[in-house]
C-alpha cells in the first residue's frame, strides 16, 4: 500500500466531469424545500391524485419521498459503509449509464472494457457516444492490468471490470484490479453483481484507500429481485454526489424501495439460498460436463455456468425447441462454442439435463468428453479429500487425451494446472472448493496433496514406467524439473521471483503446491527456474512439470519395473 498517499493526492474526480454537468443544479421539489412539509401537510404541489385507487398501496398516489434514504441507511449499516458513499439506481444498469454521463464527454472520451464481458458497458457507451477500448481477457479469462494500462489514452475516463465476470464466471485477481486503481487516473468501476456467489470478498473495504474506485452491486441477482430494478454503487461522496446531481428525480419507485428494505430484513434466508445455488452449481457443472457436444464447463464464481460445446448453435436450437432457453455466447472473443446457463431450480436443472441428453439419443452424437477420456487402460483413479478447510476431487487418466476440467476458484492457478493435462497428455479433472475467503493457501496446498495421491493410485504397481526429467524455455524464463517416481519423497526448489505475486497468488504458494504434491506422490521432485517475468517463470515450471510427468508415467511395452531392486 505504499502508493496509497500518492493516489489520494493525485485523483480528483472533478477533472473528469464535463463542464455542463459541473454547472447543473440538482432537481429540487417544492415539498422537500417547504418549511410546512411534514405530517399533516396538504400536498397540492406535484399534480398527484389526492388518494390511491382502491386496492392499491395507500402511498402509491405520491411521488417517492424519503423511502430511498431509509434503504440507503439500511444498506450502509449492513455493508458497514457510510451512507454518503451509496447511490441507488434503477438497477445497476442505470448506474453504469449515469457514470458515463457524469464522468466522460460524449464524442470525445472513451471507456475501457475487458471482453468477453457484460454487454451493457459497450451498449451504454454507444448510446452516450463514447469510444470503447477493448483489452481482451487473457488466459483463464483474467485481466492483464499491465497490458490494459498500456492501452489507455489520455481520453480514457472509466475502466469497467466485471468480477465475477459475466459470461465467464471467474473472479478477477484482486492484485490486478489494485494495479489498475493505482496506475489509472480515471474511475475504475468494479461490477460485483455476482459477488455473493463467489468465495472471494468484495472490494468495498478498499474504498477508503482508492478514491477512484466505484463498486457496483445489485438486488437483481443474489436477492432474487431482478424485477424490482434496484442497483447500488459505492464510491467517494464526491462521485456519489455527482451521480445524484444528474439522475432523474424519482429514479426508484416506492414499491421497489420497500421490497428492497424487506429483502434486507430476510438476510439470513438470502444467505441460505445463495449457499444452495452454489452447491447446485457444482453438481450441475459435473452433469453438464457429461452432456453431448460439451467440451468443457468453466469453473464459476457466479450463478451461471459457461459451457463450451462443439456446436453452440445446434445445441441451443435443440434446447430452445423444447422450451429450455439458455444464452448463446459463442460470438464473444475467447468463447467460441460457448453457451451460458443460469442455475435454475432443481426441476429446471433436471429438465435441462434431460433435454440435453435427448440430443445425444436423437443425433447419435456421443459426448465430446466421454470420447476424449474413454478408458484406454486401467491407469486411472479418482481421489477425494475433504477437510474442514477444503473439499477436493481429482480424477486422472494417465493414458488420456489431454482432456481437462479444472476448477479451484483461483483463475491463474487453474490455468497453470491445465498445463499438466495439456503437456502431459493425460486427462485431469480437479474440482476444489476451499476457504478462499481466508486465502488461497489451503486450497493450493490440498490440491497438491490430492493430485499426488490420485497419481499414486493411478500408477498402481508402476510396472513399465520411466523415470525422467525435463527442461523447457519460455521467453525470458527457463525451468527444469527432475522427477523420480521411485517411492521416496524428496523436494528441492530453486526458483527466484522478482515480485511476491504471480497471477494474484503469493509465489511461495507454488513452491508449497509442488512440495505438497511431492510428499503425497512419494516422489523426488527437483525444480529449478529463472527468468524476468514471474508469470512466465511459473508457467514454465508447470509446463516442464507436465512434460516430466508425461515421460515418467509413460508405460513401455515391457511390464518390468525400472528398478534393480524390483520394487518402486
Ligand atoms: N452487471 C452485470 C455483470 C450483470 O450481469 C447484470 C445483469 N445481467 C447487471 C450488472 C445488471 O444488473 P441490474 O439488474 O442491477 O441492472
């Protein structure tokens, strides 16, 4: 946080506000300003009916008054954020639009987005005649803050980060967002519409530190109130006041505000429902992975799943023809063949699976995944490890075809683990859910242990296997991994990093991962790596590890043991 002071001194939202907005007077109602207003006052100022029609709520004849204030103070108390930092809009969609109007000049300025992402950022930019700079998400659908900062121009006013991201479902690394906040002298809007479904925590606690941060949340998702249209933004009071100045006078209806207050009263129920959706999401993900045409179900931190298929149009048409509507996302960059599926009720999810299965029966198309991971040999294993901190399932097929489905909740780590099946030519599924709200430590450590245990199980009696090592260059970096599956555990790590983090994960945890693996897999593992870019160093290590593993587990024609002792 050493740059905190600099940021606080240098960021002034007034710099971004177009002149015509600065000069605006906020809308004022006669009722608010009049001294005589209050209980018993006679309101003949706003051309309302004197009473509500029969059967209607008694307050509905009046324009909204102080109801929004009550909702604001309830949210402030629950989120532990000062009320003057909270702005309420007709859905977060409205706030996205207002932010653009308030902090960017039509026809001159631009926003930055990270495709594939929520379409509203681009469409509201178009409505407001703002340019759109697209900084595509990198591997694992992660933002690359360094690249993005290099792509901004002097007219870039707002960067929109969606985390967890729609449609990819992943949370963005906090370190990357902080780098944007520190390196960009405009607003960084972090859209947390799906944060309640995620193991990660909100960026709200960073508001004090970063005056250019705006966090968006909504009642539409985890509170189940999409129809009420209530969205929230959290920001500095200056940003909030600017939004207040330009909003329509009565942007939230009284019924919606009352319903939102009611929703906050049932906060405990809401948490239960969220927990149920998360559990269902993991079950549905496993089922969908077995469906016809499905290549991959991406890990999700939201209430939907991104499913990569070999023919999105065909499966979409099949489902829609039977009344099951999902969302095509196959035109988005990096989402070729993808459909986005919301987590429904148990009955709805079952129907989805039933209808999807019918596709296979009708067309004779086997599942992409089954055909990839069909058991060629017996060298496969499943291993589940459940503790109070993590619940991890690993499935491995040493003679597979590089099929992978990895979900640990840590985007960059998933991307690294994917190197193992890809470069090791084995099938690997890892499903890990851990206490990421604490930190990544237990999840990474226990994934290493579980992978090691699964490997030992799949290797069986180890007959005919090799015992090798591998070195690999990757741009500025090189990695060498030596492995001996001989049954004794020894771990050596010589890797130097220039920063303490790679992919949002402390670099020490990669060492920890491989140590945990070596201990569980009862192997000698020596890893040496060097380079300039920490991301490259870690990636080179995982790739070299995968190649090593491929050689070491490869079975020769003979079924002899590669040991003079006759025992491994
Ligand atoms: N942000 C994201 C990322 C979304 O996916 C959505 C809705 N699909 C919204 C914001 C809009 O939310 P609201 O209903 O509050 O306008």
